[in-house]
């Protein structure tokens, strides 16, 4: 049980979040390279190059990309190729 601080009880048992993306500045695109690394989909060197160049790519070009066009575009294309065919909402499952 959780409370709102107003005396209301909210039963969170069994509560499920369908899509946990809540903030475009921290969730989804900016965090995805780190997620790929944590799932051993990209190497530490790829992640380091991406971060060292201050690259940020937003899915569907939601916002302008940051970092130099090269190597950021090449690194992003490389990462896209590594996750191609994977369900990135369920990276634990092997189909």
C-alpha cells in the first residue's frame, strides 16, 4: 500500500506501467545507447565514442541531433544495425 500523504491509500500491488517513457530528455532516445551496451548489444568502445562526441539522436527526429554529424551518424547507423530485428521493448526475450 502507498499513501498520497492525504490519508488516501493506493493499492499498487499488481500495478503495471505500459510504457515507462516519461521524459524525452532522459528516457527513450538519450538512454538507448546505454541500454544497448548493458544488454551487450554494442561494445564499450562504441558507447565511449558515442558519448565522447556528445552524440544524441532522437527517434523519428523528434528533436535535432547533437554532436558532430560525423562520427555521430556513423555510430548511430552502426547501433541501428546491431539492434535490427530485436524487440527493443522486450530485450530479455529471445524469439
